[in-house]
């Protein structure tokens, strides 16, 4: 807390100096969320009971601008209510730096950004903020941007170490050692097209204890088409390269088609395919697609059974879903059923092939704009799992597997200055 006070006093001192074209916005977010987890992320094991908890994000944002210079600093604390005693002198997680970057606009078209920043592109399937997670996601990176009215090019990279070492030291953080990316976006009348190339290098030690880096490439286009009341998108991503001396060959494709029947009611259909690997496939090739840094909670059902810290290097996934959205005054409602299948063979230890049907999940969500800067959101989801899902997840599909949540987001602007 002492460090936070020092930062605030320093920033206020900076803006009090005589400079031209200065802007400072200070915003606060308080976001507690209650969750009842009774089969969340995985089928509830036989004989076990679900649980409930309240998590909270507390975030302070400083946005500063002076002529061609932009600076952002975001401090946050994430906690579970009760993770320390009421009289504790320390916090379990402390205050973390979520964003800390400086951007300089060299011209109207060219700029560069250095520091801890969010990398979020298109529908966030490959690179996203993961805002649902209270901690969210950001990268220590350098980014260069070229932008005109109808097109934008971002490219950049990162290089990570555990500390300021003086000798070669293994990188033990569960993250890439090096990363490079490029993203190009072009706007047309009713069509927008993007292409993303991401190169991630992960360090490992070989049999001789020599530190090596294998690079995996994720690449592909993303298209949106919005003529009139129709809103659709399509993406195809491939993965190749190597990972811990294993060849990678995987892919992902998806599409959504939505139509606004009225100003209040919108409906859509969608399908996504993520490649997997047959359980009796003895090859060393990695055939299971990995969304890497995507905002995966927004895909394949809100109960996070797939690709939210799980279901990696597995049989893949086919997800067919329906989306219904209705808005009335300050309320927004959505209902989305998903049907999940395994595109690759699910084989038991007795060499029996199970049915490809994994289960059906139904998600309901409601949002209420209570007043300015205060939004209430809640939802209920239920998974109707199959014998195949039970085999993969090692849980009990006959149990009622459901999840309910309620979140309040308070986002006031607490300070603003322009001079």
C-alpha cells in the first residue's frame, strides 16, 4: 500500500508541472463474483460435493497522454474472500502490475509500444485479454504499429528470463522463452479481413541437459461479414513447427452466422472444430490444436470443460451451438445450447472405441445495467455429460453437473484532467 501511495503522488506531481496538451484519466474497478461450482470445468467425481466462493478483482488504471506520448499503468489485486484473516498485515496476492507500457507516435501512421501490455486480436481465439479471469492476461512485449483509415499492421515480440542472470539459466516459468507475432487487418465496405502469424518458442533441456528452444507457428485468417442485419465471422488457423522435439500438425476452424430479426432479438448458429489425436495413435506428432493465449472462456461453453487450463493434447473437439439474444430496456438475456463431440477416436484400455458424443451444455446469462458505472451479470449453466465424457474427465455424468454465478462490476472514473 505504501508503494501504491508513492506512485499516485508521483503521477499527480508530474501533471502539476507546466507542460502542454496533457491528459490524465484515473479509473477504478471493483469486481466481486460469487460462484457455485458443482461440476465446473470437469464432471463432479462420485461421492464429492460442489463448492462456492467469492473472488474479487480490484483494479486502478492510470491513462496519461502528452503530445505524441501515451503511458498506461494498471495496478490490480485479485483475491478470494477470506484467503487471509481479517487482522492480517499482508495480502496473499499483493498488488500486481497488469499493464505498464509507454507508446510513442512517431507519425500519424507509425507508433511503438514497450512494456507489459494486452495483446488482443479479432475474436481473441488465439491472442486475447482473458478478461473473465480475475487476473486476466498481459505480456511483456514490444509492439510496432502501422495504421491508416482502412488498414492496420501490428508486429512485435518478447524475450523472457527468470531474473537478471549473469550465466545461462533455465527458464522455469510456464511461459514461452521467446515470441514474435504479426497481425494485419483490412476494412472493406461490409467485409473485414485479418491474418495472424504467431511464433512461440518454448525452452527445454534435451537428454544431454542442453537448453534448446523449439518454435511452434500458429497462423491463419479471420473474416467478418456484416451486410445489413446479418453478422457473420469465419476463421481457420493452422499449427506447425516443433514442441519439445516433437513435430506439430494441428488446425482449428470455426464460423458463426447471426441475424437481427428485430432491434431486440438476435439469433445465430455456429460450429467450431479443433483437431485432436486418436487415443490409439502411437505417433509422436502433436495433432491436438492448442488455442495458446486465447480468451477460451468465451468459446465451447461457459462451464470451461474444454481448453481453459484443460483438454490439451487430447482428442480435440467439435462444438455445434445456437445463440439467442434478447434486449429490453436495461436488461440483456442470452441462451446458448452446445452439442460437443470428439473428432478423434476415444479408446478405452480394453481397446473399445466409445461413441464420439461428449455431451450437451446449456448456458443462460442475464445482464442488468443498474446505473452508470454499475453492471450486474449472472448466469446458470448445466452439463449433460455422456459416458465418453465421463471416461475422458474421470467424473460422474449421472450427477447433476451445474454452475451458477453472479458478478457486480463497478467502474467509476475517479479523476480526469485535461490542460
